[in-house]
C-alpha cells in the first residue's frame, strides 16, 4: 500500500498537457489539486487503469500493426502523448475521448506483466461530456475525434475508416432528420474538423455495399485502397458486360448472386487473396451463367483489368504515334533553322574577311571558326545531337518506330486472337468467313479456325465448351462432367451412361468424347470407335468441324503437358 501511494503517476509529455501545467504555474493563486479547473472547462486529472475504459465505438476493429512498438516505447520512456478522456453522465468510469485505445491496451498489458505501479496510473486531460449521456453532438464529437486521431497517425485500414464514416453519417441523419449525400457528408465532416473528399466517401460506400458483406476478413486483414479500387473496377466492368450480353442471351441468373458466389469463397483464407485468381473465377462463373453461349475470351476481353489497360493503350496508339511524329518534325525544323542561321553567320564572316587588310591573319581565323560553325551541318542528320525538348507534348524517346512501339501490345492481342480496337464478335465473323466456316461460328464455342492456336486463350475452357456443343447435339449433354480444380481450369470427363439404349452413332460420339477428355479417365476399346462415321453422312458438317477442332486442342494440350514435364 505504501509503495502504491509513493509511486508517481506515469508522466504525460503531451504538448497540450505541458501547456496546461505551464498555465497553472503562471497563476500561483489558483488552487492546486488533482483536478485543476481551467478556463476552457478542461482539467488535469490522474486516473488509474481500473477507472479507464476504451471507447466502445472505436473505428479500429483489428490490432494496431504498430502495437508492439508502441508498447515497447511506453515501457522504456513512458507516455509521450497521454490520451484525452471524458465521462458520460451516470458513468462511474472515464472513457478515451479521441484516440488512445491502443496505448490503454498496452498499459494494461504492461501492468499485468510487470506489476510495475508506474503503469497503474496516468495523468490525462479531462474534457467534459457535452449534454446528456445519449447526446448526438457528443457522440459525433467522440467518433470524429477517433477518426481524426487515427487518420493523423495513419493507423486505420480503408474498411475501418469506411465503417466509421458510415456511423457518422447515421448520426448526422439522425440529428438533422434528412438524407446526407456524399457531397453533403463531405462538407459537414469538413466543418467538424475532418476533411475528406466526397469521391472517397463514394468509394467507401461501394466497398461496404459490394465487398464487405462477402469478404470482411480479407478487408479487415488490411486490404488497401488501391486493391479495393481494382475490385470495384472489375465489378463495374463485369456488370456492364453482363447487361450488354443479357439483351441477346437472356439468363435466369442474377448478377449480384454470381458476384457473391465468386467472391465469398476467398474470405476463408484472407491472407491468400489474389485479385487475378478471383477475376478468373468470376469470368468463369459469368460464362457458366450464360450457359457458355458466349466464349470465355469475350468476357475476359471486356472484364479483365490487364485487357482493359491494353485496350486503352491500343486506342491511344495512333494519337501517341502522331505526337511522336509531330515532335520529330518540330526538332527537325529547329535543326534546319539553326543550320540556316549558321550558314548566314558564315556568309557574313566571309564578307567581313574580304574587307580585312591582313588577309593571312583572317585566313588563320577562318580555319578556327568555320569548323565550329559547320558542326550543325555535320550533325543535322541525327536527332540525338539536339537536347530533348521540354515541351509537354513531346515523348521521352523520339526514335520510336511504329512497329517497335506497338509490337508488345499487338502481340498480346494476337495471342488472344483479337485485333486492338475491333469488336471480338466482328473479328470472329471475319475469320470464319475467311476460312469458310460461317456455319460453324455459333454455339457455346464458335469455330472460326480449325487449326490456329492462340497461346493466351484458356484451351481447356474452349475444349469443354466444344464438348458441350457436340454432346448436346446427340442428347448427351448431361453426361459431360466439369471437373473442379483449384484454380478452375475447366477440365472435363464423361460420366457413365445410364441404362437407356442409344444408337450406334450416339455411342460412337460418347466414346470419342471420352477418348478426348482433358481429365484422365479410362479410354474405350478401339473397336468401339467406328471411324466410318467421320466420312459418312450421319454426322453433320457442324459436328465434324467441332470434332476436328477438339482433336486439335487435345493434341495441343497434351503437347503442352508433356513439354511442362520435360522442362
């Protein structure tokens, strides 16, 4: 007991506290007590840990990433910034007012670990609670105070800040009895000392609506603003693509449900979340929702962030090339003007030379001057001899040819079977017409070229879609099994037939599709594959083309697999 009484409170080195102590020392007639009254209504107060509670509405939902550093600092040097505290009417304890919950947690742990009484009591600045216990103004003040304090320290994650802003919005609407738009909320927060743009508030609301219900753990794990913006962009691209294709290919699926199913599974392992993996799964689920009537590549081209970036670059390419050519023209013109000026200087110099009386001396000067004047002439053929222009319209490197500049972009699109800036549907029609396959440019997987392989496409997805088209033509669609892998690669195998009787041709198609399965399974006996069907009239031209394309894909997939094993 004596030790407790003799142990001083942990020192408070905060500027506000020091200022108040200095104010007290300047007024020797002011009564000295543990609770010194100040003109502002604030008081210096010493409290023990059992009298202090964290703010229950603290925006922080997770442990402060700098917690261990804060704890070590308090242990070694005490509190540099003690928390401001308040007390609701009717409460027997004090509450953290505007940031300091992490420091309070560290003090409690330090006292439990060390039993050192210097951590048991701390000197704080007490600020009176305004109004009744449930007064909205005081609730707003304490919540905004916590947001501002954490914002200054950069401690809150994006989702924690968004959840805090949402609570502030509710309190404002309760206080004023009206709806607060993003812009109005931004203005009101600015008036109350927490400036934030309305566009950022809009992104926070989108995050809370479209992401937080499905991946709360991923977001609370610390996902940053940049990644959240990427996910919201993927959603916008996906919804636009969905609405576009729904006009010609109605589906009974709901986009929001597909989005939810695609996203929710990733919340089980929040530390393993990868945007590209989610994006691929979403595109696959959308393709499936449209019953594979629209190829995977079409949705990838319209949704994938990398594809959109390359598409925009391709669209800007003519403008960039034109700016490059304009810059080169301006520099060449500048060089030409400099050469003409040099030639005029040389001409004037020669005229002056003829007027000189000391011809030998002039000749000697000519030998020194003329070569330096002719420097422009000898370098005018090379643009690199002229300093780069500071004009904002010029490009950093001016010797770029059109082929060099666009080769990477064009190659990427070629490997997908697309041309930058041209609608994929139109490109398929043109390729099909060029190869005499207009009749095969239909179904879940249109065939526009039997032999051509595009490296960047998902070949097992293409094979799976072809198998569905072929199987459905002979009534075997229900026997095509999509084998689930992680990540999804759209491997397939054929389920066993039921007890019904099927024609010889239908059995031939079934056994052939079993042989070409991309998921290993027992192949049928060779005598079950009557190849006469390939040259007879029983098989339609459309099925024949699809089978040829499927065989080509099967050979390519196997070759890639063997190549990967031998690598």
